[in-house]
């Protein structure tokens, strides 16, 4: 028995169920009083059908509401049909069949309805109520059975829909938590790694008595910690969709790079911008952010270009930079594809896209690593 089968009706339906009960009782009593033949049997059966009706509507105990109530209502209703107006009294067995089929499986409701219909027809025949009434009474019970089965099926579908929505909401909440956890992990891993380097540097400088340089490293570590907290807030805002459009964020990255190094940094938007999912938006932004970070580390001062291409089915972000300026101690060809690029590739794959990164020769530039810049590209279905 499912939860929807044993769940009591709402109080509105319970109150409404009293209206037909009162109307039926009043109709039977009025008909009997008009014929001056109301007796103790009629009063007893009216009390019993009322108790059975109320137990079905109000009793929270499953055995009473589902089993005892219909049995009492049908039995008393059959007895009432034998001693009073049968056309009205058959309503009570019909209601019992409806309630049973609406709340119980077929293996119980069908035999119950057949037994009630047979007993009702036999009672009508014994009371000589006429062939029409004898045939109509079982038909009414069978119709009530069918209506109850429809009601039960509708309740089951409603319950399944409710459970599906709950599972969908729960799954969405878990996905949201996983995304937030992943973003916080990436941000903290990056920030803590940089903090560790700065603190270790400060410790080494203090051991050699270079206090001023150590103080500068500590100041840098403090700045990195603040940036890490701000980046965590931005990540959560991006996941919730509370962030700037991607072209604006790329323009901010380009402006910050230009301000810090006085180097060319351009942003090009190809196509008509459209809304992106939070995962796609964040994956593209993280790619641009990591690419700029790598340029800052390995080719500070090199020209950087962002190209964001909106297509009907895909969106592509390409970040390119010129070769490192002369005198740069390390070049991008020395990175070997570290954890940052691996993380960006995994992020793009989670969003259903692809990620590529590698040396890119500037058109018209010299051949070989000395003339190679760097190119990062991520493509995600839109």
C-alpha cells in the first residue's frame, strides 16, 4: 500500500463529504415520514451508514478508514435498501465501492465490489423491488468501482510527480553544491599555493637578514589572500548567475593587464552575444583568467588578445599572446602544461566542450620557440 493510498483526505474534502451524507439521510427520513412507516430498523441502519461514512472521511487509522468503514457502510446500506427507499439507499454501497477502489489495490477492491453488488442485488430481489432496480444496483456499484480506480490512478500519478519533483530538486541541489565545492577548491588551491610560495620566500629572506624583501613577500601574501576571498565570492556569484556578462568580464581582465604592464590587451566579440548557462559562463571565464595569469608569470608585458565567438550551436573563446619580451627569464614553452591547464581541460570537458593549448607562431614572425607565443582555446556547446 502506497503513501497516497493510506493518506487521509484533506479537511476540505472531509467537510464537503458531510453535505451528501446529510442530504441522503434527510431524503430517506423525509420519505419514510411521509409514508408514516419509519421504524427502528431504518433508524439503526441510518446511524450505521453515518458512522461508516464518517469513518471513511475522518478516521486517520488506515484499517478503520480503508477496511472497517467501507464494510460498515456497504452492509448498513444494503440493509437500508431492504427496509426503505431502495433508489436512495443504494448510494451508500456505491460510495463504499468507490472508497475501497480508490484506496486499495485491485485484488481487494474488485472482490469487494462484486460481493457488495451481489448482496445488493440479492437483497433487492428478496424485497421484490423490481427487475430494473435489481439490475441497476450492481451496475451502480461497478460504475463506482471504475470511478474509484480512476481516482486511485490519478492519486498515484500525482504522488509520482511529487516524488519526481523532489528528486529533481534534490539532484539540482547536490549538483549546485558540487559545482560550488569544485570552484572553491580551485580558487583555494590556487591561492594557497601562491601564499605558500610567498611565505616560504619570506621565511628564507628573514633567515638571511633581508627584512625589507621579507616584508614585501608578506605584503604580497596578504594581497593574495584578499584576492582569493574575492575570487571565491565571484565564483559563487557566477554559479548562481549573479555576475557580469562574459564580454564585460573579459574587458575587465584585459584592462587590468594593460594597466599593470602597459601592454596591448584587446577584446574582440564575434557574433551576437546570448545568455550562457552558469557552468559555461564560469568555464570560459576561468579559461581567460588562467590564460592571463600564465602570461603574467611567463611573458609579462606581451600583447594579449581575447576573441569570443558566438555561434548558433557553440561558443569559442581564444586567448593569444605574443612571444615574451626580450629579457624575460622564462618562456611559455617551458611550462610543460601544468595543473592549471589540466584543470581547465577537465572543466571544459565537464561542460561538454574541448580545450586546447600550445605554442602559436605569430604570422610573419620568426620560426621556432623564440618566435612563438601561446594560444589557448576552449569551445563549448551553447
